């Protein structure tokens, strides 16, 4: 099967790229190893900077039960608190609902989907890419976007893949008594946990911690009992919430190291191109923004407004302009949390310096696009 653009990965970056490109009349194929709908390890809070672009694609999250989030609550393991308004704000919607809705929209736009399909290898021959799969044979395209997410076998030749990452992510959906318009970030030893409202009176509870914490206590339940519950706010949630599913969704080897943007002429987008730390709460907005940048450039390329070299050059320029500093800030902020003592000092400091706290939040968010 021949496509003009083939996308590997059907998360936010892959789906929004597909919709935008199909809207412009391009022949687009998308490969996804799962079948919609399905759950992902994700904080499920999206900054409002994304709303104009999402609506331009024909998607309004509030038609699917999204909840407006306007306030932020930060706590330390010892119980210190910071409460502040979010200047831009955001919304909460589960990836289970969000990805399914975007998938349906992409189908309606004419995108060809190859679901429950794994990519084995991608080879470039002259000006064409050949994508070898485990179920659909060979797929061909003029351009390939790799939006496969945080970590994949396709990354095995990339530099960051060679370095072990200490981080694991754990996500639940719960029902609990918690304000609808609030996102909370509760810190604990070597980790932090976010909680915010999504659709259907549910809340997303998602945390990042280390393999060492899990290794020490053997099971997720024991680790939560001994580590997370040292934060009294998390203790109250974990002991009194109703858990919607039998087991959490877990992901290993989450890497926040810098990544290459273009590999062998394959265009990386979303988490495949770079991940901001969950502490900053804006990874999904960055994935969506990066897809807008890339899809616009690809449309210009197929309209013969720019050549391949210009596409690559402009994509790098725009990526660095909008994301490089934000990613660096995220990695820096990450280093300051995890130590109970240091986290306590930081929360107390920002509690009495709301202006600086707001400035830090702004540095990890972008402008409306």
C-alpha cells in the first residue's frame, strides 16, 4: 500500500498529525500496535493552549465530558502546601476517551488505519520509505512520521535508548471526593503523584517514581503503603478512593534525556522527539503543538512550497524555538524534587513567593497556538 505520509504511533501526536494532513487532502496511513479505545500511562491534564488547534481539527474536548481545571495544589511529603490559580488553565479528559474520539475523527477524514500492527523495520530506498510490519506486509510512503511514544524497539539505535532510565509510571482511575477544578501534585520520596478530574465523575491518579522504590518493596501495593502514604494527602486518597479497575497501568524506562528530532530522514514527533517531565504537567500540549508545526510544514512540502531540506531545517528551528528551553527547564525542575528535605524547602519558598511560582509555571507552558 502506498501513502504520501505514513505515521507510526496513534497517540496524540500521531492522531493530530493524521487529521491535519488528511484535512489538506493528503493520503495518510497510521500504524498503531493497539486497538482503540485503550488506556495509557498519562496525567490526563492538557493546557488550554491547545484548544484553538484542536477545534480547528473539528474536536472540542468539552463535548466529550472534559472538565475545566483552574487551580493548582502542591504538597511536600511532610505536609507543606502551595495553592495558586493557573493563569492559562487546562482541562481533564482521559486518554481512553480522547484518543478514541480523535481516532474516529481521523477515520472520517479518510486516514487509513493499521491497528494491532507492529513495525519491524523502516528502510529508505531513494525517495521512498518501506515500512515492514508483522501483520500488514510492506507499507510504502514518501514521508514517515514516527510518533511511537516514550520508548519503542524502533529506538534501539538511538543514543538515549542505550542509557537505562530509573523512572516508572503508574496510573489509576479512581472515584473520590476532590474539587473538580483542581489539579494536585503530591510529592513523596523519589517521586510525585498528580490527581485531577476527567470525565464521568472519575479522577486520574498518576505517579512517577523509581525502579529502586519498587525493587525495595517488591510490589506496587507495598511501595504505596510504605512510600506514597508518607504524604498524608496521598494517604487519605489511597485509603478512601474507589478504584475503577482491578490493576493500574504501568510503564517502565521513562526517559527524559534529549532525543534526536530526525533520524534517517524519519521525522520524530511528540514524545518520540522529546519528553518534558510530568512534574511540569504539559507533555500532551507539547505533543499536540509539535504535530501542528510538523503537519503544516509537510503540507507546504507536498504543495512544493519548500523542499525536503527546508522541511527538516524549519522543523528543527521551530522545535528548538518552542520546546528546547521548556524541556531543559523540566529536567532542571525534576532534579529539585524527590528529596523530602529539599522538596519541603521548595514548597515553603514558593508558598511565600507566588509571583516566582507563577513564572516557573509559565516557563513550562507555551502560548496559545
